C-alpha cells in the first residue's frame, strides 16, 4: 500500500511540475497524477533501455518522472495537433 501512495505522490508532483514547465492549462489534480505516473513509466522504461537503474531514490524518480511526463505531453500535443 505504501508503494502505491509513493507513486501517486511522485506522479502528482511530476504532473504539476510538467504543467508548470510546459504551460499546461490543466488544473485537474487527477490528470496531473495520471500524466505524472504515465511519465514515470515511460521515463523509467527509456532510462532502463540506456542502462540506468530505477533504484536511484526520490530525486532520481522525480527527475525521471518529470522528463517522462514532459515527453508524453510533448508527444500528445504533436499528435493532437495533426488530428
């Protein structure tokens, strides 16, 4: 149960930071959490592909989640603009 709460908090923080950095008009906490968690998954996957471990601690997890969330947000905006 503690792990789920940890990832929800990481996701929330990553989503909020991503929204601030990328100028997101979205102020919905749930969407921030979802964006952050998806970003953490994508970021963790990409980091593992280039050889980094996911056991880097809180700061590492936040950085990876933020970078992943920024990548997901950027990709969403690119594909949404085409449609």
